[in-house]
């Protein structure tokens, strides 16, 4: 048994660079897992810095000082935050309030429709099945109400945290953009001199994360705007709220689009019934999803996502269970990191064997 382990170790870790890479991955993973809540402002700032880094580089190419370019991007970010707080947030709040106000009527109408199923389809649906389904629905509604009350009680802490982020994020964004090269140089000083393998993996991962973050934010914005235009043309209620959900659903590949279809269909059904407007609304939504999956995603992520769909779903489930929303967001880059390490490792194995 010891000989087997020794041979496995010599095949995989005889080269010191593989040991360095393994230690960095282990230490980084433990650090993020243990201190993810405390590191959250830093991680969010890094994501936003990736989003604006490309623009800063292009501004530097045309002769604008990096400090000035970083200041411009930080100012643009603050402008977006103000628009979010002063324009979008009140609109979403109003639509959510209207939805909760109309929710009892929608539930009553839904229960009435469900209770009529045994009369319309006696061979397929019985009264007992309907009563059981209604009991489950009432239980879920009660549970949802309790969660909303709990959320409202803890909202004070959330508001305080939000304002802390509002102060920290622009500051960290500015310094991450302005002093990017200084920060990377400072971090590289802690690495051994012989770290070519780590550098190769970092270069590939850095390019893919940058492309993924920018592409994902572009995809969210495009799908959000396209959905809002389509829903507004059809006169669908809560168009801004639903379009935002559709835009955010692209964060979770495959699963997000399926889940967000349910509220879109429910709102459209209760507003239009079985009229043709319901079908047209669902058709527009289906066209947007089709164009997103078959045109937008290949165009934005052709150089980033070369993973099998099963690998993507497994990564989303695994990292999402560990780090929540941010784990879901970074599931594909993290899976890409694993793929990059596995692609490099056989070369080192051959060198160790030699």
C-alpha cells in the first residue's frame, strides 16, 4: 500500500511546481470557504474591477493616464448605483407592492380553477387529489409568508450592510483598477522563484474570468432590456420586475431559464387567461430564450465556455451549495480553473517520470 502511494506521489508531485500549485489551490480554497462572508466586499470589488478593466486598458492605449481612467470608471460605477437607487429601486418596489396586493385574488382564482378540474376531467383528476394539492399550496403560502416576515425583521441588518458596501466598493474598485500591477507584483513576491506552472494557469484563468465576467454582465443587460421591451409591448403587468428576473436567470445556466418561466407564465395567464395575448407573450419569451441560448451565449462566451453541459450543471450545484449566489456566478470560471489545472498536470507528470 505504501509503495502504491509512493509511486502515485512520484508520478504527480515529483516536480516542485506541481506541489506549489497544489498548495496554492488548497490554501486559497480553505481561505475562501472559511472567510467567505468577511471577504465578500473584496470579492465583489474584484468582480466589478474585472468588468471595467478592459475599458481602463483601452483608455490607457489612447493616452489617458491609468489613474484618470480608473477615476472615470469609478465615477461611472457610482452613477449606475445612483440610478439604481433613485430610479429602478422605487419602480421595482412599487411593482412588488402591487403584486402582493393582487396576490390573494390570483390565489383565489387559481384555487377556483383547480377545484373545477374533477368536473372537467373526472377520469384523470379526483376530488381527493385536488384537496391534497390545495392543502400543499396553502402550506407553501403560509411558509412563504413566515419567511417574508422573518426577512423584514432582519432587513435592518441588510440595510446597514448595504450602506457599508456602498462606501467600501467604490474605494476598493478605484484602487484595484489604479494599482492592479502593484497588487499583482506584491502577491507574486510570496511565490517561489520557480513558479512557471502557476503563472501559466493564472494567465489562462485571468483571461477567461475577465471575458466571462464582462460577457455575463452584457448578457444580463441585453436579456433584461429585450424582455422588458417585449413584455411592455404586450402590456404585461410587472414588466420591469419580470424582465429583471429573466435577466438575472442567465446567471444559472439551463436551470435559471426554466425556473423563471413559471412566474412569467403565471402572471401572463392570470392577466390574459387563455386569450391569444397569453400565447403571444409566451412566444416572445420563448424567442428571447432561444436567441440567448443559440446566438448570444455562443457570441459572448465562445472563447470562455468549452465545458460539457453536465460539467457546468455539476459545477453550479457544487459551488452554489458552498458559496450561494456567488458560487453559482463563478461556477463556470471555477470549473475552467479545474480544467486548466488538469490540462497542465499530465505534462508535469511526464516531466516527473523522465
